[in-house]
C-alpha cells in the first residue's frame, strides 16, 4: 500500500501552518488540495502551449488543440468512458443543470415523475425541483433509514411507467453512504427510466467505470479529486448523443458545423457540439494530470486507504461520549464491508457545529460544518448542523489522532 506520509510531500500547501500549528486538512469533501504534478501541468500549458483551440492554423493553436484532445482522452479513460461520451463542464452543478436543459426540457412533460432522494446535495435536488416546475413533472423524494441508507422498498414502490428520471448520488456527502447504483439501475430498466448519478463524492475514492455502471448520465467535479477548480465532467451514454435525445444547451462558436441565416448545424463530433465558446483547456490539463496521479497510486489502493481512515475514525469517535456519528456504523450483513467511504460526519452534543469547527481550526485542523448543501436531509433527521471530516490520499491515522485530541478542547471551552 502507498505511504500517505510520502504522498503528503507532493502537496505544497500541506507544509503551511495555521494559527502556528501544522495544517491538517480534513475538508476534502468540499475541495481537495493539489499535488505539484497538477500545478506543473497547468503552468506547462500556459507557458509553452497556450493558444485558442480549433481556431488557427498556426503551430501554437495546433499544440493547444492537441493538448485539449489528449487531456479529454486521459479523463475519459480514467472513468471508463468513450471520449465522445465526455463533455467538459465547470463542475457537477453545471453538469446536472446541463442534463436538465439538454435532456429534461425536451423529454419531460406534465404527469411525468422525477425520482430523487432526501440525501441529495442541493445541486442534485434544486435542479430537479426547477425542472419539475418548468415542465409540469412531479418530483418525488425517497427517504433514508436510521443508518442513512436509501429506503429501497420505498423507492421500488414509487416506480411506475410515469417515472422518467431517477437522480441520486453515488456517495452521500454527509453520511458517506455508498449507494447501490447497479441495483437501482436494474430497477430503473423495468420502467425505462433514465438514471443520473452525481459522482462528485465517489470519484475521489472509488474506481468508476461508466461503461459497466449502466447509468445514462454521470456528473463529476475535478476539484474534489486533486484537479483544479473549473474542471468538471459530464458523461452521457453515447446512444443518447447519437439519437439526439440529449441536446446542446449552450450555443455559439466551436460547437457548430455550419451556420446560415436560416439555421445552424452542429459539430459532427458528438462531445464537441456541447463545447460552445473557448474551453478551459488549462483546467482540463490539470484534471488529466490529477487522473494520472491517482492512476499511478491505483484507485483500489485509494479506496482501501479511505475505508481504513473511515473505520479508524469511527472507532476513535466512539471513545468521545459527547459525539453522535451520522451515517452507517454497521454493515448491511454480518462479515460484509461497511458501505461508506470518504468521510465521517458527527454531532457534538451541546455545541453548535460551527463552534466545534472554530475550535478545531485553532488547532490547525480544517473541517466542514453546517448542513453541507443537504438541508432536506438535515431537516428530515432533525439535525441543526453537523461536522464533517473528509479524507484524501494525503491524510493519515496521525491526522485523526490530532483531531480526537483537539475535540477535548471543545469540552473545556464550552464546559459540556
């Protein structure tokens, strides 16, 4: 297994001190830090190859275009997708809105049903609320059980031929639950519903294969998986693009084939007809470098490391009487692996989450506090706010030990 202490040396920002203490960065669910390899790739592009793509016949334009196309291939390969299935966007939110405009507005009507869950990030919830409002479709929401897992019996009971779209996260950004995507895809096929998966929290921790997943759409944010901000991925099953069931939702230069006064035709390359205007090539370069970095480690190794951190964190938090852990703490079946990865959220009883986070910050520890863009989940479970610890390849067992020790300061400060 790789050594996270060695990995940590690849991340310049992790040498920083916060309030005179070594930085311990445990807010990776919001955004991860960047290795030197990603920073170098972006600088290399801007200093040696920068020009607009598909626009000129000069050498720099050719080089920039080559870098853009090669970066997309690296990213698509990393996610087990064809290059033509890859649409570069800014983030998961833009990808999900793209589905709403490019697919939903053309395929949904009054009486149709969109099915989602109460655990969704606002990006994968508000988007469908608004789509339902604009098309006349109905949004139905599936609850979670006491362990933070989707109520599959309830989901199945809501399935009918009226359900045209099922939208859910691969991994919850609060409970850490790994949802049974393949089982839900099988359920969806019985009613011929399309499936959208928000993989923002899965991509940093799990090996993803879009081709074998069976889902129709997948949305990913590069900045959570060591890549730069501004590099997001929308994967769309090739058949939906070929049949033009999924249509462009941004229009202008770059995505066109021919324009006359009367009409425009779109780019013959499927994914390019979704790239209107000048793309963010540097961010794609950075994300490609992040994919290569993770590939060198091996995503199976990454997943095991993350699962070990989750298990250790759960074990250590159980020694703090004031803490109540959010999400699965017991596997579905005896001798089965716990179906959570990447993060652990908790409530410190008697102290607001923001106050806990501020005390931890005073010790150099960065965590996330609040409702994590999942207000419906927090409301349903009666949580005012929670504290989330989230992991990356550079986090260590020692980081967790420092966190647990710092929690004792919360007790002293607030006298609980």
